[in-house]
């Protein structure tokens, strides 16, 4: 596989952000992020040549590093690698900036900090505009187990995404685009790379983070703006049945935005004309 076209790579070295060629080696094979997935990451949208939602991702990155007991190099370092990557990025090209922070070589060594920037894939843009087909899959854990088991890293955005990617491959194998993960009791959790939001009873709903799901930055922004606009919101322990009965369902993420669910477990569904309102709120 070749280097992604127009990709940029920035590495934090000796207290400075250094832009390197996309095909230049930047970490040792002994890095614990590579060998064990021992690290965290954030994906930040680049729009209009800027990163307007970076602060929310910096906050969540700090939370993830605390859960993982990782050394954090400081917000200024993260801002620097992002800024170096985004510098002179075309204003008319949406980008996805992925910030990676690993434990490095461990044993008290410095963490590894990278920023990877590339254009938002065309398929992501298509899903944002046209909507997505979704299947529900069990994550295989009770809804309340991660809240009392910190070693399961509930709420951390870790590099250990093998299960998430396997869930997406299963969706693709049955002709769907994405997944809604559920607990063993059938409670809604999240998507592999997204937060679940649905509209019902005149409110916007999302599952509680106490189940160990990742707190969604895009969901939080939507709910804040919806409340300000007079659209009530609620944290609700829902089920797939609730999604099937909802007026509209979306999967929200920082890069894709609000993707309307147009098919759920093989059954087509509408959005009651609400997706346009959601997108307008997020675009403010």
C-alpha cells in the first residue's frame, strides 16, 4: 500500500514539532503503541484550513491519558503538532488530523506524539450526505461492567481498535456501512467510531457514558446547541427497539459529522426531516 496522497506527518522531537515525509520512519518497532496498542488518539476535523473543535479533543485526550496512566506532553505540544500539520492546508479541502500518543518504549521513557493529516475520504463524505445502513451487534459485555472495572479502559479512546474494526468488517460483509454496538442485555452503547443519537418524543437522546462508552465531542456540541435552540435533550438507556421506533437516528463523529441512519438491521427508515436541522446546528 502506498502513501496516502497529500498526507502530512508531524512528530514531536526534542521539544518541537517536526514535519517529516509521509514515508519516513518516525517510531521504532519497539514502540508500545505499535506492539501492544498501548496509547490513545483523537481525530480532529480540519475545515476551512482550521481546527475549530480542537479544544474538545484536547480535553478528551487528557481524559484518555489519565485513564491509561500515560505521560501527557502537554496541550501546547499537541497544539504544536496539529498546527504544523494544518499549516497551509487548503481551505477548500476537508482534512482528518489524527493525533496519536503512545507510551513509547515504556519504563519512564518519553511518550511518542504524532499528528497524521490527510484529506477526508470520499466514502466518509458520501455517508455524511447520503446516510448509512447500520446493523446492531453485541459487544459481549454487560452495560454496567466497565464502570466498576477501570482496567477495561471504559471511556478512553485507545489505539486498541481491533474489535471496532472487526465490527465494521462484519457490517460490510452483510452489506451495511456501520454498526450500533449493544450490551449483553441489549442496551445501546455506541458505534465503533461514533456516538449514537436518536430523536423521539420531541427530544434528542444519547446513551449514558456510565456504560463505558466514549464521551462524544460532536454529540456534546449538538446537544448544547439544540438546547440553546429550544430542542430538549436527554441521556437515555435505550435499546435497538427504541432506535427502530425513533423519528430519526444518527451516528455522530468528529470527521463524518451526523450520518443519518437510513437502514437499521435490514429495515429502511426515515428521518422525519430532522437531519437538516441537526446539520445546521452542528454547522453554527
